[in-house]
């Protein structure tokens, strides 16, 4: 590392605060050394008891079972989470479809109301009368032009050739036909 000789002859000590400032600053005061703690006993190496092959196998089996249990619980929880997530996504999708259908229903109801109002306006009684009077040249019927029909008589159906059919729809018997023939002559 090269020394910078350019500033080596300048005294920077005049920019440093006097030593008394360090003594008055609480942050710079040194904490007293803690009292000597009692001596800890020296550490010693403890050797573990050697395991037999049967004990080692048993520990491996227990560890394997625990790992399998943890794996099964993890798979169950992940599948439960996936099912819940799928359910929420499906509910969200269905609610969007319901909202879209509600918007379409509202638009259809608005169009129905608008068209009904237009229909009522186009086919009002006054408008029909004005069209009949002005465009078609029609006038209202007067009393002498009205003909009343009396329907209080007996019901009868006239078939071509002056044949008659009874009101109940059955054909007349031979006797009825003979009597009708004799009456007509």
C-alpha cells in the first residue's frame, strides 16, 4: 500500500476535540469490567454408549414410521387445501356467471318494458281511431247501421243438400229422415 505523501507534512490534530470532551460524553465512557466469574469446571468428553444392531434397526423402523406418518399427514393437508382452493375458484366462477346472467336479465327486462311502452303508444285507441278516420276514411257506425242478430232459437246445422244434423252430432234415424222428407214436400 502506497502512502500518500502529499498530506504527510500537515498536522490534523487541531481539528480533533480535546480529550476532556471524550470524558464528558456518556456514550464514550467505558463501562467497568465485570467482576471475575467463578471458574467453570473444565469440559470433558463424554462418550455415547455403543448401540447394538437390533437397537439401530428398531430406531430406523421408528424413524421410518414417523417419516411415513408425517408424509401422509402432509399429503392429506395438501389435498384438503387443493380441494378448498378448487371449491373457492368454482364458487367465484359461478358467481361471475350469475352476475353476468343478472345483467342480461336486467337488460332484457329493460328492453321488454321499452318495447311494451312503444307498443302501447303505437296502438292506443285514439291513434287507431285517427288512423281509421284519416288514412282509411272510415267513420263511426250510427244506430241505423247496426243490425242485431237473435240467437235464442234452436241450434241446427245445415249440411249441403238441405240435410240436417241433430245438435248432439249424431245422424238422424231412418224415421227422422222419412219425416223430414215428407215435411219438405
